[in-house]
C-alpha cells in the first residue's frame, strides 16, 4: 500500500487531478447506469404485467362462458387452467404444460381467492413472469399465465452493453480532454516553478538584484492571486537584499572611515609620546607643549568615540533607549545655544529669532542642544570669518521648526545628497584641518529622526539653510 501511495504522490498534479476526475466520473456513470437499467427493467416488467393482465381478462371471460374450452396461449406463453381442491392444484390434461408444472401449481394454490403475480423460475426454461387469477371459486378453477422474461433480459442486457460502451467512450474522452485542459490550466504554476528554479541558479552574493518575475496570464483568479503574491514576495526579497547589501556597504565604509579617523589621532599620540620621552629631560616648556598636544589628540579621539557610540545607540534604539524626553522650553534652549556660539566663534555674527513666549516641546534637552550645537558649528567651520549666521525657532500647533542658515558659499549640488552620510566631508582636507570628523551632520540626522522629526537642507551659492521639524507632543520616533 505504501508503495502505491508513494507512486501516486510522485505523479504530477495534473495527472492526479485527471485520474481523480476519471474516478469520480466512473462512480457517476455507474450510479446513472444502475438507475437507468433498474428503471428500464421495472418499466418492461410493468408492460409485461399489463399484457398478462389484458390477456387473462379475455381468457377469463371465455372460460366463464365455456368452462370446457381450453385457454388460448398468447405468443409463446403458457396459459394453464388449474382446479384447486383440498390444497391440490391439478392442471387440465388438455392444456399445454411446461416441464416444471409444480411451480405454476404453487402459484395457482395461492390465487384461489385473489389474483397473484410474481416471477418464477422454471427448470430448463428460465425465468417467467406468472399471473394467476380465480375463474370459478365454486369449482376452484384458477387461470395461470406465464410469460418468459428472456426478451426482457435481452433488452436490459443490450441496454447495459450500450451504456458500458457509451460511458467508456465518454470516460476516455473526459480523461483525455480533462488532462489537456488541466495541463493548460496548470501551465502558469509550472511557469512560476520555473521562475523559482531560475532564481536558485542565480548568484546573489555579488548582486542582490532579482530581475526575474512570474509573467504570463490565465489560470483563473486563484492563479492570478498566487502570481501576484509571488511577484510581491520577489519584490520584497529584492528590496530586502538591496537594503542588506547597501547596509553592508555602509558598514564597510563606516568601519573603514572609523579606522582611518582613529588612526590619525592614535598616530599623533604615539608620535607626541615619543617626542615627550626624548624631551622629558629638556626644557619644561617643550615638555608641556607635547603634553598639550597629547591631551588635544586624546580629546579629539574621545569626541569621535562619543559620536560613534551615540550613533550605535541610535541605530539600536529598541535595545537601549538613547533619548530621555521631558517637557522643555525650546526658546530657552535656542537662546543658550546662541550664547555659547557667540563665545566660541567670535568671528561670526549670530542672529537669534524666536517666537515670543515659551515654546513647549517634549524632547531630550541634552540631545536637542547637541543638534543645535552641531548645526551652528557646521555653519562656523565651513564658512569664512565674518559670515552671518541665523538661528530661528518657530512653533505651530503640531510642530516646532528650527532653522540654521548662513550666507556662506553654499554646498555643491553633487554633495547635498550625501551630506548626512557618516564620515562624509564636502572638503576633506579643510575639514580635517579644522578638526571635523564627518559625523556632526550624521548625528543631527539620527537624533532628529529618533525624536520623530525631519531635517532638510536647502543650499545654493550665497547661502545654506538646515530646517529641523519636531513634533511638539510626545513621539516615540520610528521603529
């Protein structure tokens, strides 16, 4: 049994459906054929009973008028008059009798008071439909007529033969046609399977692109839904692989840039440590200068590591919440950031413009101050001395808007798309001389996104403007 089940399971779906359709059709044909044969047999038997009844009515009238006259046979039937006395049925000797007269005598004994009709098997002659009716109750005369069922059986057998031939031909046509229709109907599934096999032959390690899609039409609504679901899944896999590849490339670039940025202060620290070793016995002023350089490079590396740690925490916000939100006054925070900027960058003129009164906002004050400091420092570092800088804070019912603008040379159009990338510098040589690590704007973008806000850039020759939009109500940020 298991071998047959295994062989059945190895068949193609179309073949199994065709066989199942054939089995179902065979059952239907068998039921229809059996009902047809049964109905036809009952119909023919009723007709035969009607003929027996009609012939006996005529014979009964004759026998009542002429008791001594023998019954007249009808066709090849038997027509026998029995005299039933004391439970013994005796046929008239003049009648034409069958070889097995005892079965007919039994029917005659049962019909002394009422008519009887039943099927009787006569030895050597086959089945007969027998009808018996009383003629003269006083004398116990009973007329028994027996009609052979051979013609009825022959007609039924011919009907069975015709039905078997017809149903066999219909079953063969149904199986062949059904197999063709099923093959065409299941062709879209085969095409989708071919699409899946095509994907497995592609190397996705070098390129994440999945240009293969399930094409074609037909197959019905269900197949269209399956095709659409498959294409949607492939598109999702394609985008996921693309996102993963892009993330891996960013990670590689991030690691390479971080290693490069850390190598510079570490090399400087090593060099100044060597100089300090050789200059330890020299003038105290020279020794203090080397120590100051060591502290400067260590501080630079510490800031870089702090930014990297913050970005890592923002990237994994579900594990460790990087923000500590509270109700704050944005106008007060903007004023404090502006005062600090004026002290640190005396060569730039800063204008602070805020709405009158407090601007209530739910945010992390430390991180929001870091956003302001980074934007203001970016404006000071990448513009020449004397450039005017503007810090604006506005509020609507739903959001707070921060703008940091300068009148500097602007950012080239080809660099604006990557301005928020980590370790990306518009001018690498000048940025390094001024102490930039290329993480300031990345930190701004990540912190604003963590607050559920957006930061945009608008720059052209003669001016640059960063616009930060933050929701005023509590926001958990994107997940």
